[in-house]
């Protein structure tokens, strides 16, 4: 059965590898990305593999709330049913950057976008037979808690810290999504930590961090190994409303700190206030 798969960050690394994998399997794939050039390259490769008619690229800066809302409208106008949403987009910044809408960039791209797309495509996901959201983040790793009084990292900015906090926010996003929608809906939410992978590591790095990143690229597993367990989740979503995996192995989602229900509810409320929902 042909699936409709939406992938953010699908022009690089794991997202790109998954897009090509699903096209090889006969699915229709909608890739969201910022680079028109990379989008064209992906579409060309899809065409070279005989899947050009099943690949679609939507250019979008997902660090902007307005762009997320635009692509949600575009996707649902064309695809009233979506089988899978895979959230991979990330971009590391050694120096703090604020979007034109006033949000710290990592918080906006790696958390707010995932919140908006997950909830914004929920109706379309519910129209599918076995819908699933796969959030490629970092479950199972101890991370800094939410900086409730400094969500936009205006004080003591650290690129590593804000990215890890975005990971914490995504853990809590999954908890709240499953609690709110899992009881009555069909959409399953899976958090995935792929482990160290030799991806593009897109970002704007200072020299010291760049050296660390190059070492990580050399040590990382091939993209295909990270793609395989994610693709398997699309073929057979977990039975539970919420699940988490690290390098292909299931991890518990009842940790009182990592998956704190009260923090998840609080973050959802704060997010809705930020977005004016």
C-alpha cells in the first residue's frame, strides 16, 4: 500500500536517506527544506531512480512559525490523508540567532516547528490507516531541563545547551501529544535517538566546535543504518500512543524526569501562549 510520508530536513542526512528509501518502496514523499538547490538535487535523484512523479519538495524556512503554517495548508490541500510525519530538521548555531519573528532559532526550528507540524497535520494523519509521527531527537539521554524563564536563551547562550534543551522539549512534546490525542486518536508518536550518525551536521560552527563535528562525522555510523529502524516504524507503528527508541532498541517512557507529565503539560500551555493559540 502506497503511503504519504512528510519529512522535514529531508534534503540532508537521515531525512534525505529516509526520503530516498521510502521512494524506493513505492511511497509518495513530501520533503520540507530550506535550500532550493538541495531540493532540486533530491528531486533529480528521485527522477533518476524512476520515482520523480512521487517526490515533492516544498521550500520552507521552518524556523518561522508563518512558514510552518503555510506548508501545513499546502500539504493538507493536496493530501487530505498523511500516513507518516518524520521530524528531522535541525541546524546548530555556535552563536545565538533570533528569527524575524523574535524566537531563538534553535527553539523555533527544533521545537516550535515540530509542535506546529505535529498538531497541524493531526487531522490528516487521523485519516490514514496506521498513522505515525516520528520525532528524531534524543530520547533516553539526560539533558538540561526547560529554561522556563529564558526560553529564547537571551542569557548565557550556548549552542550545545540550547540544542539539548530542544531535545528535552521534544520529549515533553511527545508526552503531551500522546496524552491529549492518544486516548481517542489513532496516531502513534515515536521518539527516536538514532545515535551518532555521519550526517551533514548542518550548522554555523565556531572553529573549536567545527573540529569536534568533523571528528563526529568520522566516528558516526552510515546514514543507511540510522534510516532502517526509522523506516521500520513507518511500516509497523508501535501499538502504544507513545514510544521511544535509541539506536533501534526500545527505551521506557515512564522516567519521572525525562518524560515528566507535569512539565509536558506546562510546556504545552506555554507554547500555546507563545504562538497565540
